[in-house]
C-alpha cells in the first residue's frame, strides 16, 4: 500500500497559485491516484491499466476522460434526474489534450488497456482546472506501477496588455479578449527536453512572439516536473516492466526487413500509378487508394511471413514489425534522399484551389481543396439571441455566461470521404476536436456583435481526406464566411507541418538527421513523428495544435523551425484562397436574414417593453421580427424580411426617440380643450399646443374653433420639462416658433399602410 506523500511547487507569475500533489490517502487500490490542489480547485486523477489481456492492434489502447462535476461549483444539475449529464464538448477537448500529453511517453510494445480519469471535484473562480488536470494526470502515472517515461509539466501562457503572462486569470485569455491587442491563449506541456502538446488560439500573433511564448512556457514547466519526481521518489510504486514479447524482438525486426524492405524501398522509389480509382493522385502521383492497396499488400506479405517464422509471437508484435518496414523505407526516402511519397519537395504544398458560392439558396458557402483533401463549408446566419454561451478549451463553467457566442463551427467526417462505409450522423471526439481547432482559427477575425449582431454557424463537411482535413476546414470556413458577407477582418488559412526522423533517441534535444515537411498527407502523418497544425492570417498565427508521435516528444528548436515552414506554407494557401475571393462580399445573400441595430438612452427601454412586455410582443407579432433588448441601450431587430425590419426599426426609433427643444414635427391632434390641444408627436409622446401659440389673434379664439381631433399640424418644440414630463409646443406659423433654437430633426413620414400596423403594435 502506498503511503501519503506530498510535493509542492509554485509555478508561474506572482498571481498564479501553486499546485500541490497528494497520493496514498485516497483510492489506494488504483494503480495510480493523485489529488492535485490549486487554491480552491481540486482535481482527482486515476490511472489504471489492465494487464490481463494485450491488445492485438499494435497500438496503445489509452483512453482519457475528463469531467467537471456540478458539485464542484455548488450547483445541482438541471437534468431530469439531477445527475451529472454526459460529457460536454469542452470536456472532450480537455480529455484529448491530456491524451496527447501522455501518449508519447509510453514505452514501445505496451499494448494493454489503460485508462486515465480526471475529475474536477472543486472549482473556485479564477481557477484553471485544465492545467491542474494535465499535471495531475502526469503525476498519477508517475506514482503508479504502469510503465511510463514521465513526468510532464503543463502551464498556460497568455498575452495581457502586450506582455506574456504565465498562468493568467481566466478573463484575460478568453476569446472575447482576442480581438484586442492580439491576445492569445497557449496551453503548453513538455518534459525536461521536449514538447509534448500545444493548444493555442488567439488574435494574429507573429512567429517571433510565439517562439518567445513557447520558450517561456518551457522554462516554467521545470518546477512542476521536479515536484512530480519528488512525489514519485517518496510514494511511487515499483514499475511493472512490459512483457518482453509485446514489442517486436530484434530477430523479428530483422526478418521483417529481409522480407519487406526491398519492396518497400521500391514502392517509395517508384510509386505505383494507375488503378481503377476515380480520383487522380497528387500532381499525377498515385491516389490515396492506389497507395493504400500497395502498402496493404506489402504489410500482408510481411505479417504472413512473420506468422510462419514466429508463430508464438503476439499478433501485436507482428503488426508492429510489419509497420516498421514501411516506416523505415519511407523515412529513408525522405530524410536521406529527399524524396516524398508523392514526389514533392519538403517545402512544397499540394495543389491548392478555393471556390465560393458553391451552393444556391444558402447564406454562404466555400470549398477548399488541397490535393486529395477537400472540405465544403456552409454558413448559416441567425439572430444573436438564438446563441448560447460557448467555452474555449479550459474555460471554467462559472464564466460561461460571459463568453463569446459569435461563431459555431461543426466539423463532419463522413465515411465516404475516405471511401469507407460506416455510421453517419454520430459525432465522435475527433470531430469535436477538429471542429474546435478550425473554430479557434477564425474566431479572432470575426466581427464584434456591436457591428454584426448575428450568430454564425458553419457546417463543415469533409468530402475527401488525405491528411490535414482540419486545416482545410479552416480555409473553407474562411471562404464561406467571406462569401456570406460576414465582415471578417482578414482571411484565415492553415497548413500542417510534419516531422520525419530516422531512429532518433528518446531523450535529449538531439533527434539526429530529420526533415520538416510542409503540408503532410495521410501516409506521412501515419508514419511520421508529428502533426503540427498552424492556422492564421497574413500577419500572424491564430491557432496551433501539436500532435506528437515521436517517442519522448519534439525538441523546441524543431518547432521553432516548423513555425517558419508553416508561415511560408500559409502564404501559399492564402494566395490560392485570394484567387477565389479576396475580401468579404459587401452585402449579405438575398436569402440571408436581415437585422438592424437601434441605439437609445438606456432609460427608454421601458417604452419598448411596455406593460408586461405587450409593446415588445406587439412589435414582434405585427412585423414578424425578433427584438433583442438584452444589451442595455441597444435594440436589435431581426427578420428574414428586409421590409419587416425596416418597418419595425421605424417604430422602435419613434418609441425611444428623445424629443429636444427646437425639433419640428407633423403631429396628430388627439384631444381638444378650450385652452389648447394635445398633439401626438411620436407613438407614445404628446405635447401641449396652447391656444396662445396657435394664433397671433388677440383675444385668442377657443382652440376647438381652430383645430379638431385628427388634424395634422406642424409644430415646433418650445420647451421640454423632463422632470414633470411636459412638452410645450408652438404652431409652425406662430411667431414664437421662429424664436426657438434651430430645429434638430423632422419626423419621417411612414410608408403606406404602415401606420395602421404601428398603431396596433403600440397598443
């Protein structure tokens, strides 16, 4: 039984709380369990591995779950039975980030079902449960008996007021701050020498600044790593060594190379062409299906030979040995000979094309094609009041009410895009992650709701996939937004950069001979060492995601070089996109809904709402519009019909208009007395026109001899007594009218038939 041990370390700036790791007190039966505390935020993480059965796929069956419990915030769930609901998209995103930190540090050949579960049990305002959870997951594996080459540390870097800040408070790294001053949010995880995971989103950020942020982050993970090592020394369990036969033996690898390496080298030296595919290959080279058949046939021959030579070896070992053949052949071709599978140079992107206005009747559409990867994006505009709060990776639940809801991007990866059959309509974790990455890429260029009060939904469907579909989605989304007339500040393009090494050591910064590849395709992604996705504008990076496959991680200098490659690739992508559309269309599509904003003094809101909301309801029902008054001093009128919006806006302006001295109106007489009459100036405002200000005759005749109810009279405002709510008027022709200050406005005439509707709505 493990004993209680503690290790603590303060990480980050003076405003950041330290993280304390505890083990041995709770869940003593689990292989590994750690409680991590940062102020009032508590995250518990378990790590358990089932070593009774080995997975035959040859891949590590690692699963990671992250849950934020409602009780952590002192809330009762709103589900029917008041249980915590199923995992949210935000929880999926965090789980994927944790997975990418842990996976590169498992030893080769470890193919046993392993599960890591992180649960947020307490959460204080301003806490960052994601950073705590990633560090706690690393610590749980460190103290467990599961073989794992950790620890890893994680910090968050933000840019606040132009300065880089370690572990900033949540309000400083939210998407709402990205448009101001190039703010960004960087989640970074690494071990002593190498980077394991990066998630970044923000306003356009230059490569030099991003490189500085990465170096700052790496510096601040060191104390966390030391704290976990201390915990492991004091309370860690003895590691269980992987089965000796789980990984291919040297003899098996030698036999696999003897059987398959010559053919594998020939495959990459002279790629097969032709076949019965309907889709052409990259720049005349073999299609994904052509290559898949050739590689599959070779893998089958190698596995069959190994089954004969090593009948008692686990299937997973034979699979890994066969994969090693293709991996070695392709790496030799790329690193040693400079030849990529499709014939491109290492700094060359695939063929790039962009299209807009692809679909009729929709609000906007765009399609981006990169080689054999293609995404179709469709934009739908709706009223902002239909939106719901959304969260970026790592957002605490209590802050969700203040977050950005301008954009929703939903990524779909149907089976046909890779020529397969399967279930359609289900959203998996990969779709959630890829959609979030593309959404982050374009979020900072979206207009503010003050100028564009729409909620924008993008449905992105991958129609063809041979690598980097998430970056194609970012490009297609940018095209579709501009086609829809959404006034984005800049186009956004994205590209994926890969890394190919030889037999690199697992530790240290030196990875030996290697090649950094621009725009990797599926084969290079599968057999390569990283997938470094970088999106941005012409002026800077807006989103990054690093997926590491190289055991032990990727050295930071390699990523610095990859940033430069990504910048060059992004320039090529943006150039291709510009051929399709250079800037947003000046108007919305004919079928797109229309909206207009009316600003007014906040205390006039009651005139729009009316008694028990009757005025607001009347406007909506009679004009067929949606009226949003959620922002003080602002009314947003929304409808599918432009004329309905125009009519409702006129009425709204009348209801909230502030009458000023000197204004001229053509009003309607509503009541007549001997001393004067009441004149309706606006829909809910009347003024007194005294008989002495109707005529210059002395003595003045009774008012009923001059006007009658229903007459239209021209009047000028002489005095406004806001304290008593009195408005004094004078006839336009009366001498006193000319002595007032110059007029400031004139009531606009209503369109034919509109006055009756307005009258109904104001009742």
